[in-house]
C-alpha cells in the first residue's frame, strides 16, 4: 500500500544532530565577540570612573587646599582624618568615595585603591608649589625593562583599579582576593602599603612576561594640572 502524498516524514536523529551542531556553532561564534565587547565596555567604564575620581580629587583640593586621606574602611567611604593629618599617618587604602562623591567600585566589583603624599593631605599646612611629592610611577618598555612614566617623586596621589583578575583587590564587603603567587609581580608592587612606587603598563595574561600578568588600571594626579587649577582658583601660590 502506497503512502499518502500528504503523509509527513519526521526528522531523523542524524538530521536533528546536524541542526543542533550548526546552532551550537552559531551560538559559540556569537558568545566570544559578545564577551569581548562586554570586557571592553567594563574597561572603558572603569577608566571613566577613574578619570572622574581624579577630577574629584583636584576639585577637592581646590575647595579645601589639600587632598583627602584614604577612606575609613571598606564600608565607610569618608576620609580617615584625625585632626590635621590622616589617622596614624596612613597614606594608602581605599579611595574616599563618600567624601569625593564618586564611584566606590570598578566594573568588576572591586573597591578603588588610593595613595596620597602625606604632606598633600595636611589640612593645617596646605600644600604649596614647593611642597615635595613622594610618589613615582613606572612602566615597562618593549624589552620589558622598567622605565619612568613620571618624574621621580613627583606625583601627589594615585588611584588604582585591580582590573578583571582582581588579584589583591577587595570586594564590596572588604574581602580581599588572593594574588597570583609569583606570576604578577607588577600588580603586587601596586599593593605595597608604603605606597610610593607604582607601575602602569599594558595588560597581559602572560605570567612569563617581565613583571608577570597585569591588568591593573592606574591613574595619577598630575602636579602640573593640580597646581594650574589651584592657581586659577587663587588657592596658590
């Protein structure tokens, strides 16, 4: 007996498998670009937040005649000041986001870090053009050698995002992430509690490179821009 011309033939398992493979390949091809775009967006948003924080630091200095101290804690974003100086002369810690009115976290949910030259945070003796800075920022050249990114001991303050990997950074609740062992020496340098020598360079996942894997984002307050704004506001000289 012949089959009716209206009888529908179902898909075979082989045909279904082929369709699923094709769909999987299409989805897989879309996921990678979308993931890359998402990370690029996060990096751009973090850089924007860092730039805004830097502007807020300059604005704070114009208004008050000095820079703020690090934040009290991961939960309290007011600056940690005892009288005219930072509490216990502390110079490194979290960006005082509440005092500045800026973002607390980068795009990966870690708290922005901050270091300030102590004399620039002294409210009893507002800094002058002659007030010495003590922060230096370095980078690496094409051969992997450390070279100057700023003049030595010339920077009043820096702000840091610990980037996508977050090594050594702090969550919103103040929980610290583990570092990468010996594979991220340059990132470890940016976590030094002394806070006078920092590294800013291109990102890489290659731990075998000089300085190891790196995705920190480091910005600093230029003394020239800071002084120019202070002079324009008649806070200096």
